[in-house]
C-alpha cells in the first residue's frame, strides 16, 4: 500500500475520530517466546505515524526490537462499529523524561480535574521512556456504512447473484 493510500484512509472522518478519540489502540506483536500478544495502549499520532511510550524495560520493547512487525486496531464498541485496522513496523527509541505526546494521549482518557495529579505522578515516575514509533505499511477503515470486511462483501455478492 502506498503512503498516499494510507494517508487517504487516515484522512477519513471516522478514522480521524478514532485517532483523536479516547479509545486505546490494541497493539499486536510477537513476544520473545514466539507467541502472539495483543495489548491495549495509549497512543498519539504524528503525520502518518502512530506513537506510544512505555517503560524502557517492558517486555514489548525487547520483543519489538527483535521483531518490529506489528498490527494495531482502534475501534469503538458502539453499533455499527467503527474499526481502524493498521499494520506497520515499530522503531523503539529511548528518550529522557516524558514525551509531550504521552501526556496528550493520557489526557484523552481523563477529566481535566484528574489530569494534573496524573501528569505530576507520571513526570515523577519516569526518568526515561521508550517511544515506540509505528511507520504504517497498510491501513483500512471499516465503518459498516460505506466499508465492510471484504469476506462479508463477497458473501453479499454471492447471495445476490443467485
């Protein structure tokens, strides 16, 4: 998939709602033991990249350094569902302190009253963080209004043909 095709998916209004809303991403990767993992994680965006930050010694950091291929989903639980499916390659970088994007991502899921205490706690806890940057290689939006899974679309075509 080209960068332009990915950008076109990300620019759609439902994709923007998911990218800027409170829902976590669900990050799928392969653990060091070879078994798959899927975890909820806060995130922020920078252009066509998805970023997240975590404890430098976390298991996912070691696993992503060994095998950087990942998949993400950001979705709603409402009906009809809105689902942003993403694939890409992860790059991990250690940074001093707490990235501003991490603070912005955290603020998406709490009230303005909760935020100052959380921010102070986070800044007091982390001397360094590992920033995971996902460079996207594929993207698809399923909004169940204009787009549906291709297998469902094929089934509808089969049924209507006869």
